[in-house]
């Protein structure tokens, strides 16, 4: 479990003592430094590090970091809002001691996610992790609801000796093929060992569709821990690959054509320990609450794509008939709808049933994506929203008239369209708050300006090794 209480200057009761003991334990295990990790508005992982001996001080008083990173672009250019983007100010990064992890793929280092707190000891309004924790806590307090979530991780494995900037697949075998697993066997075995050593319960690992592409699926946790785990898993995948002379891209589109890398989110709603997606009287065992939650997601999906698919490169991936889920529709085990209702195998459905949100990639800040997905679902639940009929097969086969009759909408085809939908979605902007909502708009506008005039090949190249 993650720590649910906000950090405070001087540390919460017991934090300093715990960090002191933890620092000694880490030092005894040969750890010299701790990576303090968060994700910015553009979806880039940013860090500071401290020597292991400084962990108690970090737990008490945090580590300084400029708030300007809330308006950094993926290429490190800086945009601004009326509040963010200036050289002024400072924040404090507080490590979550519950999540300190010795990095098996990076000997000598440990890792911890952070919350960002102002110098006055308040939540920083741009901190996605604090936002997600607040939304989860309020759902429990007000509605008796909890959530379980997991983020799938897809990546493309390239040869480390490829020409600068180029992508050369590290494997040549076919999609889902045994050949590809053999070619990357040593790397994959070390990756699984590193995940196990770090306490990450891997459920599946397999070669995926695109050249050199792999996927790793992990067990579900509370949403904050699930977002943390997504960041940790990517750090581990990259580190182990580097030790094998390989290079990793989590970009939504490593190449301009073909299947890109997704970051599908699995999400389920629970009350009093009961999974609301199973055992109900609705379709496929959903309770009425689960159906309304799903309906809320469908309503807000157009604006959500500005958070779940936030890069210009995302829209090279979000194309019909590529299992990317580009239509605002749902279906049981339907991989072409944006929402896939996963019932699970008979005998496991009370634990396994969930929603898979497909128009998500790993350019997304997982904390912001999960926060707004939950808020959208809760909006539907509060309104007892009716869930429209399901869609089977590929929605791309429908004519415009057939799609309209079924209530099937094409999701935004560009970041510009997604940003327009986000601007029009009052719930999403209210969920983020004015400071963070303005940062999202400014950063997305900055990304659009950065690729203005580029063709698809150059857009893919611009983001190939960023994520």
C-alpha cells in the first residue's frame, strides 16, 4: 500500500526515524543513492537523487525542485501559464517511504516516488500524484469505493549499436513468435529476475505485434501504487536493456506506420471488498454502479484523450483496425472499442473482472490519467448514467449513419482535436484544478507548435527516444 497522508514539513510522526533505519538498511545492501522520481505534465519522468545517508533529511524537509518542470515540453523547451513556467519559486520533493525500492537493474541505487509540496507545506497544485491520492481518498470517504488498477507496459527493443537516432529492431522473429522470445531470452530473463527482486508481480511477458516489441503486464494495486509501479517498471526495463547493450523506446509511435506502443489501463471499482464489475444483474455480470461508471468514461473519453494520449506521436498510433481503441464504444473482450469489458474466466470473475481503457499510451502521466479516468467514471455513477448497447467486431465497418444510430463516436484524430475536447470538458478541468488544467493546455499547445509542419516520419523521429 502507498502512504495516503500528505507529507508535512519536519516529517509525519515516525518518518525521520523510519527513514534513518531504512537508510541504514539500504547502505548495508550496497545502495549509495536514492532516485526521487515524478512525472511531469508532458509525461516525462524527472528525477533528483540523494545519497543514502541523506534520506532522513529528505523525509523531513524534502528536496528542492523548481516548479518550472510543470511546463516543460518533451524536448525540454519551456512554455508558461499565468502561474507556471517562470524561473521563480521552489518546491520540495518528499519520498514515499512505503515505496522505496532497491533497483535490481541498477546496482548501487534505490528508487522512490515523491509528492511535491510547496515551501509553505501545502500540496503543490501541479502534483499529479497528490491529486490522484486525494481523489482516491475522497471516493473512499464519500462513497465507500476503492479501486484496483494496472498499467500495461509495451515497449520496442532496439539495437544499441544502431546509427544515432535510428531504430533497428533487436529481434527479427514474428509477432508473438517463439523465435523472438529466444532472441531476447537473456535480456528477458534478467528483466523478470529484476522485477521479482523489486517485488513487482509480473503476470505476463510476451513478444508483441510490431518489430522488436514486447509487453509486460503486472498485478493490480490501488491507483497510486499502480501509477508508481508503472514508472518503476519502465525504469527497470530501460536499465536492464542498457546492461545488455540494447535501447528501449516507450514512444507511442517508434515508426510513422504500423502498430505503436500502448499503455492500456485496467481499472475496477470495489465496495466493501466486492468487485462491482462482477456478480451484478447487468450485462456480463456488471452491477448498475459498474455500468454507470463505464457510461461516465464513455461520455468523457474525447477530452480524456488529451491526458491518456498526450503526444503528437500518440495519433500516429490511434488509428482504426489496429486494436488501439479509437471509437468511444464498449464491448465484451472487444479490442477495437475504447473500453473493453474484461469478465475474466469462470471461477475468477469476482476477482478478475475489470475495464480495459485502450486509447492510452506511455507518453501519459499515469497519475493524471488515472485521476481523470476515475473522476469521469464517478461522474457517470453519480448521475446513474445509462450504458448504451455494446459493440461487437470492428466499429470501423459502420457507415456514418450506422455509427450515429449506435452512439459510436470516433475519438479525436489529432492532439489538436483532443485539446479542444479537453477545453470543453468542465469536469476534467475541475478535477485537475485551474493551475494544472492550464499547464496541460499550455504543454499540449507547445507540443503542437514543436511539430508544426513536420510529416509523420519526422514526428515519429522527434519522439522516438524521448519516452
